[in-house]
C-alpha cells in the first residue's frame, strides 16, 4: 500500500480517493458540504452507480456491474441504494397524514452473514421493510470510519430524528470495536457519538424498548460506552469469555429463567466453527435488572441475557424504559421469531 506525506493530516487531499456529500441542509456543517438547499428528506430513496471509462483501448464499466432495476428500484443492489429515514407512508393527498415505522433495526455488522435470517424473522412477524420497520446499516463498521447511528453531522441521526421509533434492535455480530461509540475516537470508539444519540432517544417522551446482540456487546464498549452499559443496559461485565464458566460449551442451550413475562423460547447460542466466538460473561448490574435467560444445563452464574426495565416520568406521565442485552450475535443465536417480545409491545 502506497503511503503519502499527508496521511493522517486533516484536510489532506489523497490521490485517487473520492467521496460525495449530498446537500441535506439547512446548515453547512463542514467545509466540504454544499451550501445548497437540502434535497434529501425522510422517505426519499437514492440509487446510484459509478461509471469508469478508458480511451485506449476504449471501454466502459459500471459499479455495480449489474444495473438492472436502477430506474425502477426493483431488485436493484441494496449496497448502492440509500434511504432517507424514517421511511414514510402517506395518504393519497398532500393533506393526509404520514406515518413511519415504529421499529429501527441497526445492523452494525452488515454483509458479515445473517442478514437473511433477520429479514426472515421480520417477515415471520408479518412486518414489511419501510412500513413496519426501518434498517440502518453501518458500512465497514470495524474500520472505525464514524458512520454509525450517532454520527449526526455526517450520516447518522440525532435523538430528535429518532423520536418516532419506540423500538431499537441492534446487532454487532462478533465485532469487538466500533460498537456503540462515545464520539471520542479513542480506544474502541470512533467519532460518532452513538451514546449521546441513544441516551437522548431513550430520554424523550414515549415508551422505549431496545435489544442488543453481540459477542463483545459489553466488553467492546469503552469510555462513555461503559457508562451506557451500566446505566442504560443495566449490565455488569464479568469477563470477555464465558466458556470457562459454562462448562467450556461452544454452543450452549439458552432457556428463559421465568423472571420476565413473555420470554418463553429456548434456543441455541452457536459459538463454534466456522466462526469462533467467546461470548461476554455478563450479569445484571443495576437494581432494576434481572437475569432473563440462563445457559443450560446449569445452574451457571453468567447470564444468557440481562433484562433492565424501569420507568421515567416526563411531564407527569410515566414511560417504559426496557433494555435487553444478549452476549452473543443475533445471527448466531438460532431464534425462531427473533425480536417477537419487543415487536408485540411496540
């Protein structure tokens, strides 16, 4: 890989590297952003492709190579499709009200496997993308390029923009850094302040339900993420490897403990080949938290999930605050109807 004298210096122009930024206004936040009026709004869909040409020999290629469906959007490559969130479903006239999905699936590990299983789970619950749920995909999450949900000055969202969703489903698979970042760009954090976005979202009026999946879902948080783990998720981190504490199992059976109404499904948390996963060793770390699932055959001390439920009162009205943490990736947990408990309470 070629290095350049300006690498690492803010504002340095590196040869053969390109990006584009749509004017989404109304405030210009950085020198590279256009001062034009915004042209990308919630409910919009942007499809794009890149064309490269040579003169001698003459030839043209596109990325993606298959551009079928570009105009109609039918079957077009999702990697080259951008949606303005939240999605909107509007009436026949301009005066009819619009509605948005109540569930946001934050896919913090896209294209690492398991995407079809998530889509199947939503489909089993009779849910349609952009109608009952939206997805936010972090591209290249392990590269720490700061495009997570909380990168409000770039690609992400502020707490106010998230206000219309009352349920968040998050999956970080087996990634160990760049998960829920505090914006400090140190340690496992990038420059996107996911902690502030999620904390602000949960602090607004309305019931809020969130579920988090990940092999390093607790151990992968640093800085402000540690506070988020303790205060919001209600999780205590015991260690980054649960295997020695559950009989060295790599694919343990998981069972509901009976302490949380509505949790009744048994499943396998697969952590063996082809991908080797350790799973964090976690337990309830807040007075309002409980062990919702246990590893079998047990009894084992580590929690297979931590359920943290409380209420906030805003302007005299109490609202639910529910966070559930699963210390294994959603794509490796063989859940038949993943997220059903939350979906039923949206």
